[in-house]
């Protein structure tokens, strides 16, 4: 099957970065597909601390899922509605107390797009349990109801394992995974793959961002987890998953990454997320036709723990 025609759950990806004074967020880069008008509206914007979706994630210090744009702090309601976008997810990336960037995703509510993005936080009832703080489930209403009722102990389920390990956790074939608590519900919803990513602001107390991918509309065409080797001299691919095989991507995953070299090497060097493939000059020869990539660093107390890459 030709993966270039495959739909993905995420319709728009953006990176917002601090300006020179580090008091406002300005547009860094983005992937918009055919949504040219929304792209044009977005590129001109800036967001102050606690303003709009990126600024709110900066101020709150944790990932935010916004499922209602109308009558909210969201600044692009008309443009988003015209583009068929109904949900925004903002992920702040901190190094200690200081914001490095905010990654924003947009999704849309239509019958052809199914999947889920969740933010898990420590329960107010028990500090050793996680509950869904907010989430977007597209058309999966029953799965949403079940998920929001759950309380997951540390070390259990996708979110609990990511919390305990402090590292990204990728689970393939969720419907058969004994470690995934919602196995039966995931099967009914058509969810096949999940990745849990710790998002740090306070040490040892990450929020867990969970991406749950359905068969027809995966979160991305390929997902990879990269970690520094024991010597801290190179990045190696710990795990990679795709519904469809891609020989070039598989070869790429066998090659170590050097700090500062290539897109992933630049993320390691700078601590900044990166998008490739939004301009011809961003062409990534390592990935060929999967050169549209978002790479997000996982940083704890100023040190890189992992990089998660989504290939679109």
C-alpha cells in the first residue's frame, strides 16, 4: 500500500518558540497539508505568556487539550472552523524552569478520523494513581467515557509505565497487550498502537501524554523512540513502529545519530523540537518520502532522556 496517501489522525502540527526577549511566542515552523489559509493566518501571530493555546500551555506548565474553541481563550476560532479543525493540543517543552518551545497539534471531528490523545496527571484522590486530566477522542465516545472513569496505578497501563520509567513507552498491537488496561475497549474502538510520553516541568512528577492510534487513521505513518547510548556519545533507535514497512526508515533506525548532525542530532544539541519537510530546504535524505517529521525531546532537569519522532 502506498503510505503517501494514508490519512493520519493529526491534521496540523506547529512549533512555537520564544522570541529574542523570551517574553512572547512566535511561529517557528509547521506542517499544514492543504490548509494553506490556516497556515497563512497562523504564521503572522505571536502569543504572550498565558495568551492563546500556546501561551496557556506555557503558563500552566503542562500539556493542554482544548476541545471547544468557541468562547475560550483560543485566538484562531474562525480560521480553525473554516479549516475543519475542532481540537487543539499544546505541549510545552521545558528545560528546568525555562520554556524551550510549545508543540501544537490540531485534529478534526469527522467520521474518517478516529484515535485519541490524552493527558494523564496524578489523581487528587491518590498520589500513586493517574487519571485523565483532559483528552480528545474524536468519534470514540464510548472509549472516552471508559477512559475518564479509570484510575491507573503507577507502573500499570501505558500511562503508568511511562510515569514509572520516566521514558516514552510504545505499545504495539494494544488489543493483545497484557500491559494495557483498556485492551477490550481498545479492540472495540479499533485502536492498535499507543505511545506514552512523559512531559516534565517539576522533577519526578511528569504529566503523561498518550497518543492512541486507530488502524485507518494512525497518529503518524511511523513512530520512533531514540535514546542516548550508555556513553552519551550517540543516539540509538530503541523502538520504531509502522503499520506499513518502509525499507529506508528501517535502515535509518539501525544508524546511530551524532549530536548536531541531521534533524535528530540538532534536537539533541539544542533541546528544541524540530519539524522537517515543510520547505524543500528541509528535505531529509535519511528518510526519503517520509521526510515530513516532528521530533520532540523528552527533557528532565535539563538533560535529554529521549527523542520521540513522528513521521507523517
